[in-house]
């Protein structure tokens, strides 16, 4: 089908040119997309989105193709964007035209250089690049598909939604660069030599000639920095010199870190021209020496600290073997050093140091060295070496003691004090020994720090710490006493056989002056001894222990004191035996009230025991159980039984007679398990004892004496009493084999047909294991399943239905009848272990029912789950002429004309949804979305959805989603129509509206011809404060006044009509536009000179009816010049007159004020008047009219003039009359403006 479209401008010129002409002149002010089926050009101005999006939103048509490519910097000039060419060129304007030259859209390349046109209908197109938008700093280098001279591409085709690419420019950056280094110019020659390291982390800023910062850079690990993509021009750079560096060299840089001006040309790279050499400020050093004042040699390992002037520790070192120290690599600043003087040294002298080891302040500039710092120290001599020389009794030994250095050099000699103390003071650091000569009559006894020859071990003095732990103990050559204190049973004063020694007797040795020399105590055998008695005269006293008295004999008197005895050196006396007689009665026997205790757990009692003779001094007994866990006994013989068992209690005297008697103990527990028995056996067989580790073996058909499938056991105490089972806990190693149940006095193990073994562990209330035994359940050989019987092989259900699979395993005596139930798709149906199923969602699947005994028999159940709300089909129903319903599948098309009516005669397409049962579904659960919502309106009517259409043609994609948001259908509705028929006219029911405020109404308009394709009209109020009109012509009067409503067609025929509006009640402004009255020099009237004919000329303007009257009496013409907004100039020739009149609607009886301003334009005279109910008619002479004018001819004053009158009819004519040069042979001009009419009565 061929379609010809013409678009005319307001002068009737055809705007559609040939393809070549349009391409040449870039005509694109009006763009459109022709929608097939409508043939109505849809005017759509394009909208340019952001450069970042680069996507043009356009009206979608039959295709959805795209055009996209990238404008980029093509550094290698191959017209292809390679992987390393990532810099796009932004800001380039690209236009898309169709093959008719119509502009389809505009895009601007983004930061990545990409432009994109999306959703382009099928057709032929070309691109145009606006060459003026190419950035000034980019040079066109290569082209691909686009002419580099005019920016036009070749034609390309969009078909079937394809993507077109390969239309781009390649550019080369017309920019410069700087690549240089900041480095350590160690030799200061201004050149970056080999080995001179770069300095990282230096901040460099680039400024243009105006001082505006252009870019920042930071040097990398090699000291390199760069500025890229620099526009040609003049610049300077500034480097922030780090605090630990100073300026050294630079061809452009000065010592402030700034360069002078330099120029970067297009595509120029300044390499190493902006190098900056720096010198490190970390090259200062401090050195010094620490010496020993006594030897003048260096002291090693002395700590030396470096501090800043705030006292903060910077670092520390140790002096070397020669005493030297040094700090290197120091930055500029003020410091001091501190020699940490060891605690055993004193300050002697220095160069640069104080006595506290702190130096004076040292100023460093980063490159100087501070040396010759020295400090001399001396070891301290403050050690004291002391000790004592004494006897074992602590008496001092008078003796001279000498001190020697380790090389045998004598140092000094001192004498001991009366207490034997000696002391060497003021000893300097060093190694020494002490020598003491052992006097005659003494021998070495013991020491601390001394040898048996009287020489000490080597002593290391540090000059500050004292040595005070020396001791040399010397013993005189002495005698001894070794004798016995005994129990003289026969009282003859002599120790004989059977008379034992008495322990615990106190024996004291006295000198002949009565001074106590030594006291001792007899041992278990009665022996006492004094082993180091200095030769001399002594006596001995024996004090007997309790229960004994002294008995006089040859050595001692009855008071226990001996006579004077003489002790000589190396003598041992054994004749000083002392006799004692006992005063204590010793036990002879022990009697018990019982020798056996038979009791139960928790019982108590007492052991009654008697000691013989009755007058025994010590009758205390001890009670000792052999096993205190069974029974305990206190000191008085009170006992408590704790647990079952047998033991003994030993009852014993404590007076040394050692008489012991034994009590036998037996404790029983009434709740303790003495035995366990298998009772109530099948056939009432005798009870069987169950010992630890026993086995009970029965078949799986076993029944007890009462005919139950159970094994019955009972517990008994030692008395044979059956025990309550609640206090026992039974644990099975295989709990699936048996169930355990307690029945007060017995425990029952119930079994099934299952076979197997289980260990039974029985524990009492205390957690003690009282029995372990095994129960074995035997049975016939396993019987495998041979088949499965199902009540159904099909399940048909709705979503959320439940049910159960009834299945029977054959044979009936199969050992394991357990089945498994496995759905192939558990999202459709689930099944538990017992065959209970739940339908989840619509669909078909299967359930496999399978044996679990290893026979691997399985059967399948077919499952169909339907969702009563799921869409099974969609149909187009109620079709025109009641045609059969049509199924609507995904992707289908429904095509009707824009005159289509359904079976009920409505302009609509009706669709319905059905489930799998063919039931119509409630439409409220579905959501319909149109890609072109302006084409159709959608309405739901419970069981169907209605798409109402108008005369509009076009296409829309319909997307249907269910309540879960799942898309259930997509299809397209196409509305076609006849060739576009333009309006030729339209009629209005009225051309005037007179209303009061708040009145409403409707403008009735009919578009002709009746088959016009687009009958839509627009209604425009020229003053919406007076009256408003909606899109359907419904109006509302807002306030008093006069205005107009313009009614216009919208199909491109551009037919307009005007309705005059008068709203009563308020100010009415007469605002004539004088449209079409022409300009100066246009003849309003030409009449024969001298004729008296009257001529009337009428013009219908936008507001009211305007009448122009010119009387050609003496001159040829009268001119009118409209100025708009209620203003007009009137010009008449000499002795000629002109007249303007406007008839307005008035309300009889209302008072009005007619206002205007008349301004003289040169020799003009005028008058103005109001005639209510009539106007000047054709044939009426000017002279006659003049006579009716109020006040005759007036000269314009330029001030507001008001004329009040009362309207007598519903129409009143306002007159303006101008006379050119009355009485003069010249033309005249008068301007009338600010024309208004006020309804005074309405205002009140």
C-alpha cells in the first residue's frame, strides 16, 4: 500500500522534500513515526537524555533495533578500538535520520565515547556527526562508515531488531605530557646519574599561566611523576620538597620548589626536562668515646642514647670493644647524647659531657658531623668483705685475717673482734680471697666460703656490693659423755637384762660454775650424749619424764644430780647411767562385750570394752576399722554402718602395753541386689538365676507363662525379698529390638517378631552397675517380600489436597514389610514415610513405592495435580457475529479494525481465562499491562476482561500476570483502520455563551464529514480566570468578564472557531486585538473625490464584531494600524473621517462605565460615544452622525476618559470617530488605548 503524506506550513508550503534535499538541509524540526494500520503521522519531538545514558527513548514500532558505537582515541591508527585503547571521546553530537531525511533522534557520546540509539523500527537510516562538537584537543585520525568531511554516514538497514555498529571516528589526542623525576642528586651535578635513587611520595602540582591548578601528581617508588593529556599552553609546576630534603638542582626548578614558566606544545612530551634534584638532610653524624680513667682504655658495651631536645629517645647504641660509639644518617635538628653510667662506675672527666652522663646540645644541619665527644669513668671502691670466725657454740675466735688479690698480692690484714667478726672496707672491684690461720688447739669444723685450710674461695667484688656471708667455724679438741637413763625394775641402781631405757628424760650438763653447757633428751632406748665437751670440770642433772622418779645410784643422787666429774680431751665417759623407777600402772588385759557386729546399712551402735587391771593408769583405747567404707568408729567406740560388706575393727590399748582385740563386722543392704532371676517362664518352667554376663535366648515367638510376648525378670536382696524395680535403670544396646516396662516388682522385656541381640545394663539408684546380661531373640530365616499390592495406581488431586497410599506387602509373613515412597518431583507432591501425601502445585509426576528388605520390588503411581486457579487456556470470546471462541496462545496476535464491535455491539475485545477443568477464572486475580496504554482501556468484569478501543489505530503488547506475579500470557492486539480522513469543517451549537458566575455547560460541536478519522477537538479559554473548559467541552464560569473560547481540530486540518463569552457580575474588559486590519498604507476605502456615497466595511475579529466606516468626502483614504491589547491608531486624510465600532452584550438597566485613553498622533481630532440599541447603518452620512456625537470634535489629551451610561437593550455599540485635520488640509492621527467597559451594577 502506497501512502502519500504532506505537511504544510502556515503559508501552505510542503515541508516534505526529497530525501536528498532533506539530508542536505537537515530538516528535522518535525519528526514522526508512521504506525502501520493507522497511517496517521504521529508528531513526536525527540528528547535527548543524559550523555551518560546515550539512549534515545523513541516511539516503538514494529522493530526494536539499535545503533551503537564508540568514538575513541585510535592511538595506532588502525580504525579499530583495541584492548589498550580505552579512552573515549565525550561530548560529540550524533544524529539519526531515516531515509526520508527526518530526524529520528539525537545522542551525545558519554565519558566512554559511546552513543546508542535504541528501539528503532525496521527501516533505512543514516547517521550525521555534528563536526562542530568534536573537542578542540582531539584530532580526527581515522574514520569508519562516516565521512570525515561532512559527518554523514552511509545508509544502513534495521531489520528484525538487529543491532548496527561500525560507524565511528578514531581520534588522536592533540595534547602534551610531562614525564620527569625527583631524585637524590648526591653529587650535585644536576644530572640524574646511575645509582642516584628516585625519591618517592613527593607531591607535584601543575598550574596554568593564570595560576589555576590543572593537575596533581605524586612520585612513585622510582621518583617518577607525570602529567598526561595536557592542553597546549603555558604552565609552571610546584614541588613540595620533603622536610628531610633540600633543593640541590633543577633546570626549571628553583630552591623554593617552583619552576619558571614553560610551554607544552600539541603532542609534545617533556621528558626529564622537569627533573628536580634534592639533597638528603639525613647525612649528619655524632661520634664519641667512653674510657676507663684507671687504665685509659675504652670501656665496651656501655649504652649511649640519642635524644631530641624534647627528651624523646631517638635511638641507642653500645660502645664497641675500644669504647667508641657513633650515630649516622641523622636529619637536621638539635640533639643531645646520654652515656648511661653503670652503677659500679663514677664520672671522672669528659669533653662535652656533664657528671650525669648527658652531653650539651648538638646542632646538626643534615650533613655535618659532631665528633670528639668523650667521657672517662672509674670503677667504684665501695665493697666491704666481712665474716666471722667462731666455735660451734658461737664463741668468737681471736685471730688475724688477711685479704689477698687472686694473684697472691697482699692487700691488708685485720684482727677479729671478741665475737670473732672481721671486715675489709673500701675494696675496689676485683677478685680476692681471705686467709685465716687455724690456731693451736682448734680444728676445722664447718664453714661458709672457707676451705678446711682456712683459705676462702675466690671472691668477686664489683666495687659497690658488699660480701658478708663468710664464716669459718673451728672446734676445740673435746671429750664426750655417752650413757643411759633406765627403768630400774629391781631398784638396785644397776641396769640389768629386761630393764629398758626410758625415753624422754631431760639431761643437762653444767660447768663447775653452774652455767648450763648443754641440754639433751634421751632417745627411745634411754640413751643421752654430750659429744663436744671442752676439757674441764662439770656435773650432770637428770629430770625424769612423767610417771618416773629418780633412784640414787653410784653416779647420781636421789635428786638426779651427779657429783663433779672431770672431762679431758678426747675422753668418752659411759659410766654416767641414771636409774629411774616407774609410777604408772600398765594395762594387763582387754575385755569386749562382743566380738561380732551383724547389722544393716545406716545402723549405729557402740563397742563396750574394759581395760584390766581396774587401776590401769591409761585406759584410753583406739578403734580402727579395716575398711572404713563399710563401717566407721569414733574414739569412744560409737560405730555407723555405711555399706554392705564384711570387715574387722581392731580395739587396742594406748599406754604402750599394745594389747589388741578384734571385732568381726558384717553389714547387709536390704536394697542391694543379691540375685536376679528370669521368672514366669513359658510353661512355668523354674526361675533361672541371671548372673553377670549371662545370656537369655528365646525365639521371636516366645511367650511367658501368661501367654505374653515378653521376658520377665526380678531382683532379690540377700533375704530373698523381691526388690522394687523403680530404683533400677535398664539400658539396651539395641533399643529397637525390645521395649522395657517396669511393673513394680518385676521388669518386662516385650519383643516383636524382630530378631537380634541386645546387651542389657542394669544400674541402681546410685548409678552402680548391678547386672549386665544379653537377650538374644531368634527366629526363622528372613522371608523376603515377593510383591506389592496398591489400591490405586493413579492419584488425581487439586493443589493442597491430602491422602494416603494404601499398599500391602506380599507374602503376609514377609520379615520386613517397610516400604519407601519417593516422588519424582517433590515440588508437585510430597509423601511421608507412612505414605501420606500432600499435593503442592499443578503438574504431573510419579511416586515410586519400593520395598526396603533388599528385594527391590517397586511400583509406580501416576500423579496429576491440578490448580483450580491455574490458567490452562485463554480465549477471545463474544466475537462479532458470535463467531466461535478463539484460543489465545503465548505470542498470538488479535487484529481488528477500529470499527470492530463484539457480539453485543460494543467497541471492545472480550477475553476469558479457563482452568484445566474448563471453568472460567475470576479475573480479579490477574494483572494486565499494555505496552501502549493509550490505545486501549482495560476493564475487568468478574469472569472476563474487556479491552475497549476507540477510533485510534495501533498495536500494544498485552502482558498478563497472576497473583504470584508469574506471567501467564503475552499476546498482541492490533487495531487497524481506514485511510486517515481529515476534518473539513465543524459546527457549533452556539457561538456565544452568556452566563453568571458558577454556571456550567457544555459546548456541542460536530466534526464534518461524519467519517472523519480523528474527531477530537481542543477547547482553549483565552482567559481561564473568567471561564474554564475541559477536554470534552464542559465549561465552568469563574468570574465576571468577557473572553473567548477557541475550538480547534486536532487531526492536522487546523480548523478553528471562536465562541464569545460574557460572564455577568464583574468587570468586563473590552480588549480588541484588531486582527487583520492591516498596516499603514493599506487602503481601507477609496472613493471618488467629491462623491457623497456612503460605504460600510465589516471585519469579524477575535473579540466581538468590529466595523470600519470611511466616508470618502474630500480625500482618497483612511488608514487603520492595530497595535493589539485594546489599542489602535486611526489616520485620516485632510478633511476625512474614519469610524470604528464594537457591539457588546449589555444588561438593560445596568449602569456601565466606558473608559479609554485618546492620544494625539498629530493634528488629530476625535470623538467617542455610546449608542445602546442601535448602530450607524449603511447610507447614514457622516455629517448626520457628527451631530449625534457628544461634545463635538475633541482634541486628544492622553488621559483616561470615562463615559457613564445606562444600558437600555441587550446590545450596545461603542464608537470611536477620528477626523483628520478638521478644517485643515492635512491628515490627522489619533491613538485609542486602555479601552474597557465596567458593569458598575454587577460590581455592586
